C-alpha cells in the first residue's frame, strides 16, 4: 500500500492519496473545518487497510496560509453562539465580533468562511475530486466530516455516478438537494450538536418521503467532532469505534 500527495493543476487542489495495490474502489474523504490535518490522512490510511483507495483533497489550497487550524480556531470561538444562518449574516457576525472584542482580521476570516463564493468553491473542488476518482475507479463513495460531511451530501446530490455518501455531523442539505440524492446515504450525528441537529428532522422526513436509502444514527452523550481522536476535548472512544464499524459495514454494502 502506498500513500502520496499529488500536486495541483491550474485549477485543481492538491490531494493526499492512499492506494493499495489491489484496490478496485475508492473513497473520497472531505476534511473537517480544520483542513487537511493528520487526522484526515489517518482516516485515509484506515480505509486503505480495508482495501479501498482513498483520496483527500486539500479544499483550502487557495487560502492555505490564512486558513490555518490556529486561525480557524479563533474564528470559530467568535461565532460559537450563532446559528449557521446567523454566521452568514454580516451584521450578526459583526455584532458578535464587537461583543467579544475580536479584530478585523478574525471578522474577515469568518466572513470568508461563510461566504457563498467560498462555499461554492469548496463544493466545486469536492466534485472535482470525486470525478478524478471516478476517472480511475468504477466504484466511488464520498465520506466527509463536519464541513466535509455537508459537502459530501451536496456532492452526492450532484454526481449521480457516486455509489454512496457518508456524512459525520455534516449540515444536512436542502429539500431539492435531498430529492436529487441517488445512492445510499449514511448520516452519523452527535447527541449534543444543536447547530446541526436542528436541521436533521426535516432532512430525515424529506429523505424518507422521497424514497431515499438513508441510514442514520445519533450517538448518545457525544458532541460534534466525537470521531476525531486528536481532539481530546470532544473525542469519545466507544462511539467513535462503533461509528467506524458502521462505516465499514456501509462501505462494504455499497462499494
């Protein structure tokens, strides 16, 4: 089994690859809000041990210096109390930044991260990674965490050749996007994650009413990010291990 980082083309993000010699299916791994950190590479290696090829695009490649984990952490601290919709409202964010006495640099970073243009670019790069994988493998799934979980579901609504999608505590898609989902979906959530969970009932209702193949599990006594074993403040070993077993079963069924 080999692992490597490929350089980007003119309009293509660099990507981390794991390729077992006998792999005949691939999983595209979309990273958390923290970026293409070692934990994401570890997930790719774990997929490689299961016999799958895995590729994780660096979705922050256009703004690599600005979007460091340290800068992102500070930006997130500024908007923890805001809903996803409020984070996309300039006046709401500006008020929160002033209240917490955060500077213009942090405000600018939050505005970038929740801007439609930036989110559209992330989705575009995610789909490019999916299509690059499809050019090499007939069977491809997408697996995302947090930010990447939401992107995984959006990508699955736009690329019908995907075999399946796995989302760990990702923002559920809208009604029209749900109806465009073709393959099976596994949606994993934490019990204590109000920011994301407020949208889950509508997602489940629309998915079931439109006949989608949806598997959903909510892990009790967990918080957003519980699968990330490098984040000791939220990591939960038992649920994380169970969620991985569930993911292995799901990928085995769909790939």
